[in-house]
């Protein structure tokens, strides 16, 4: 039984800066360290979770304590109200900046992670590095393909390098929290759109609006934290694979 603590942050110190390899089928891929992209993506995701939490809590407090808040009719001469408004503005700007950071960092990370598993000899991976990143930006396909590509990356990174069949990396299945990550991401985004429409409607009661906001916030935070966990775990798995010095040797 493994004695590793899954809740500890991965130790990135053992990761080489670059490790070159050629996949058995002749495709040219080079393993490069994921550490820099991993830290960028994880920090961005952690800060996203914090910013979303701060914004949501501040918005709830303002909704229930500041008269005229929903209508935009309030007195900025009041120090408490001014503080809430400034905190809302800063957290909103932070969310925008961090979302842009995530849009860049996560596809870049997935591109490199996919290329790495190919460099280490994994065959039969459905999605290429380019499409793994590109699917994020294609309407409708971005509702499912990034999840499928991430699942493949995890499975291939966790594969036994001494396996003798080309599809052995597909078993066992990826952990369930990858599906939870994607589900919370999709539903959280849907609720965010619903909330934005509800805010503009005077017919929606505050308790209902608050409920949608809280549920959406929780889902968004869970999604961000799980994404950070997946990214860190895959990086650690690839480090372990490289340090083992074993590249897949298939019996064709």
C-alpha cells in the first residue's frame, strides 16, 4: 500500500529542466519540464478561487445591508459603503485578470503535458497537443473535449512504463475528481450566466438571487481547486516517470 500523502503539494525539486526522448512510433516529441507552467496555472487558479469568494461575499453583504444597492442608488459618502464598493471593484478586476491568465496558462499546460506523454512513448492518445489546447476555443466542442483530453493526459501520465501493450495506459480509469472538476466548471458557468440575467430583472427576489450566487460561487471555487490539484498531480506523475528512466517499450 502506498504511503504517499495525496494532500501534500507535489515536490517539484526533482524535475529536470529538459529530457529528450523519441516515441517508439517515430514521432518526434521532446519532454520539457512542466514545472513553470504548473506553478503559473496553479497559482492563477488558487487566486481565482480567492477572488471569486471575496467578490461573492462582498456582493452578498452589500445586497442585504446597503439600501438601493441593486438599483445603483447608494451614498458613497458612507465609509462602509465606499469600502464595499472598492472591494467589489478590486475583486472584479482580479477575476477578469485571473480568468485571462487561466485562458492562457491552462491550454499551454495541456499542450505541453500531452506532448510529454508522447515523448515518453505513449501510443494511441486520441488528441494531439495542438487540439488539446485548441478545443478550449471552439464553441460546443469546448463543452466536452477539454475534459476528455485532460482525462487522457492523466491516464497516460500515470501509466506503467513497463507495460507491454500499447493501450495499457488506458486502464485503470482516471480518478473521479476529474469528472467532478469538469461538471462543476460547466454548471458554475451556467449559473453565472443565469445570475447575470437575474440581476437585471426587478422581478427576481433577493433570496433567490443570493441562492444562485452562492451555489455558483461554490461550484466555481471547487472547480478551480480541483483543476489545480489535477495539474499538480499530473506534473508529479510525469516527474516520477522521467526520473525512473523508463520509456514505454511496446511489443508490436
